[in-house]
């Protein structure tokens, strides 16, 4: 018998988002609207990780993410693995890629941006520069680091 204990219990059916960089789990929770959903959600923060040192983890019972949702997660967690669980077993690992743009997800930090004065959805173009994710506002054309933007709730 092993002395190791799993810090987070298994789920029967749903989605597990693993290998999230520490501090990004709540941003993903907001992105997916999980704080207002009826799905049972387990969040692990600063869990030990052999490959990352420390990681966040999200388990969502009875919900399967769409490919678009999985790709949007890459903005917050480029190294994340997204596993679909059925009957306590990983049945599929979603392949993800960084989306080229995202609409209605972020709030533009530039207070002079038209999105603060007009009823218009935000729209950001996404690029990766030396492992840094950069977002460019479609309207004001300002470039921001991912961590400068807040998720619209």
C-alpha cells in the first residue's frame, strides 16, 4: 500500500483541466462561467507537480467542454491538458491550439477604448511572442500581456 494520497478526488463523468499555471484557475472558472453554473466544480490550487513544481487543477462534473472552450483555455494555460472522463476513466484528451482571436471574453484595459463608451463587444487578436501571450485590441490597437486583461463576467 502506498503512502501517497490523492489531494483531489476522482470524478465519474466530466472534464479535468490539469497542468494549469498557478494563479490561472480562477480566470478559467470565469471564462467558462462555472461560478454561476450548477455543475459541481473542484478546484485545486498550488498542487505539487513534478513537471511544473506547482500547478492548478479544475474538475467539472457532468460537463464536456467544446473545442472552442478548450482552445480559449490555452490563452491562460498553454501547457494545460484537458481530459474527458467517462466512468472514472480518461476517454479522450482534447487537442488544443491558441486561438487567433477572442470576442466578448476580456475587458480592454485602455479606458479610452471605444468598448468603454459604446455597447460593443470586445475583440482581441492573440499572438505568442517568446512564450508570452499578447492580445491586441481590435478597436484601440493597444497590445497587452495576458495578465493585464480581466475576464468579462
